[in-house]
């Protein structure tokens, strides 16, 4: 069933009305969700009419329409990609068998853990970004923020549907807990560390949506391989929405770079302190933001060696990125993978069983993908004729999980002493003064077609709209 029914109280394409028990459970959860949204969703957005896209189908082509929607009236719902006929498990010990439509008892705890962890990231990012609307650099950017927010809310609905439908009382309790945790709360924080970090300004937001939403792409793609077919179908549709989030990040940083380079060429100024007097973000500061968000995000992939990752794979719960395109037996027993460790003051490779290194496999896939986007940012700098090189830091830099959690490593990959780290860290990670300067630029621009001084306009509007299109109507 591809088309989405918007006449129901909860829009869906899963025939929700045929499961009255589930329908009642979700309708009981819905007011709590709306209360959470009003409390922790985008600050001050309640009366705005926002040019949003809304899913109308889960078909790959033409699955959404665009129109102005009042934010609290957005229709969150449950949308699964179309089922693939005669789908088989593609990896692990279950390879070649029919996929599961219900949760096998022996995998219940692990599947619940996977779904809860993924579900927890969705409201967390909304909470992290809730104040950004008050400092938006344009209507275009404000609209993109709100689009991401409502889709993260819908992704929460996707995980709650799985919990409520397949996990009984445990699932209902987990669904309530997803609304009770808060990003950065000392007593009841979100599950993953990166989702307890602040997103205090728009440069941080662009970095988050480029790097951290890209982690979402890789995690969702791995879950889309799952033998548990409802999870696979759910995450496959989520991936179609995730692409826009990463676009917002990549294009946002690119526009910041373009504006900075424009001012550098116009003034002939290269010194960061002097450049700041012209109200743009100097490239060394941008590099320090990049280093922070990249390093925090690659921690999300977990420890370099993980018995849980091996269990998830062998059990058919979570595959690799683009599993079907890999040229191996998709079982991996007896195969090895090279990981890094710090030994005698240097980083060295060692081989470990691949099943135990699957977090690292996914992290390395992510690193290659992330680096490609940074290369596109570099081309903006090169095209402007500015002499500055962006770089992705070494994957051991600024890590807090896994082998490198207690090891100091430079962006270039040299193992350092604590003293060496302390001497140089302000060159590598955004300082309080960096963040204070960026914060000082964050004045709200809401006039149609206008943009803040520190960012260039986009080359094309959303849904090919004109440069002076009214993306947000303030009522």
C-alpha cells in the first residue's frame, strides 16, 4: 500500500483502522506527543504558516507535495515503504530464509534496543535545535529548519509504531520514555552522547545536519537490510526524508564558505581577526567547528570492536551499508578487518575478526562519504581563488568512545601527550571565543528574499521557487 490515508486521525499506509488495539494505543500516545512538541519543539513557531513538503505516497517518484502548513497542524503519521515480494534475509546466519513479519522471541530484546536507540535520536535533535528559529538567517533557512524538525518528529512516530505494534506493554513503556528523556538533561539525558550536545548557532546546525544526519543515513541504511521486515520498510522510507537533512547541512556550509570567500576577495583580507570585523565567519573557525562535529559524530558508531555488532549481524538484525552490493559471502565468519590502536606512542594497524569490527566497517564507510562532501566545500574555496585547505581530521582525533577514548591524537594522526594536546587544542576545536563570535552574528532575518550578511543566498529555491518566495508567513 503506497498511498497515505490523511482522513484518519493518525495518517498512515499500514491499514491502522484494521488493528483497533494498536490504533487505540497510538491515539493514547498522540496527545502526549503533541504536548512534547508544544513544550520542546521549535520555539515560537505555533502561528507560522510554513512552506512544507508532506508525504502523499511512499512510491520512489512523486511521493510528496508542497504547501503552506501551520506548524501545529502538520499531520504526523506512519508510513512504510512498499513490501518487497518474497524478500529473503541477505546476510548472517539467517541468510536466504524468509524475512520476519513478527519479532522472533530470541531477538526481542536486541530489536527493542535497536529501535529505542534509533527512536531516541529523533526527538533529541528537535530539542537540540528548538531555539534556532529565533536567529534564522533567512526565511529559506527557517523553512528548512522546520522541515527537518517535523520530519524528525515523524521519524519518532515511525519507531513508536514498531514499538507499540510488536513489543506489547514493553513497547508502550518505551514509547512513553522517548517523550520523557531530554537532550542535555543531567538526570534523564538522551541515550547517545552527540544528542546531548548543544546546537547553539546556525553554523553548528549546518555541521550537525551534514555530519550527524549523515550518521543517520548510514545507521538507517544498515537497518534497512534487517531481517525484521517492518523495520526494514520503515527505515527505507525514512531514508528518502533524511537526504534533505544532509542537503541542508552541505549547502548551508557551502553558502557560509562562499560568502566568506567573497568578502576575502573583495577586501584582500586574510587575517581571521580582521575578517571578523566584516561580519563573516573566518575559515579557520569553520575548520574548528568541522573538527568538533565530525569527531563527535564518528563516536556514534560505537566501539571499534563490539560483540553486540557481531550478534546483530549474525542474527540478521542489522546489516552493513549497501550489504547487497558487497562481494563476499555475507556471513563473514573467518574474515578479518584492520582497525587502529595506539601502541608505543604511535597508531598501528591490527587485524581482528570482521564480525567484531562491524562498527568500524560502518564508520569507515561513513568517513569516505563525509570526506567527499568536504571536498565539495574545498572546491568552493578553490574556485574563489582563496588559499586555504579544509581537511577532515584523523578518525582517532577527539574520541570519547572505543580504543581512543583516553588517547590524545592530533587532527593529522599523531599521538600526543596531555601537555601537547593542551598546548594546541584551541587551534583544533572551537573555543568559547569562537562560539561567542559566531553567536554575535546570529541576528534574525525574516524579510522575504533577504539573507544575513554572513551567508550567501542559495543558488535555487526549495521546489524551484523564486528568490523572493515567501517560505514562512508570520501570523
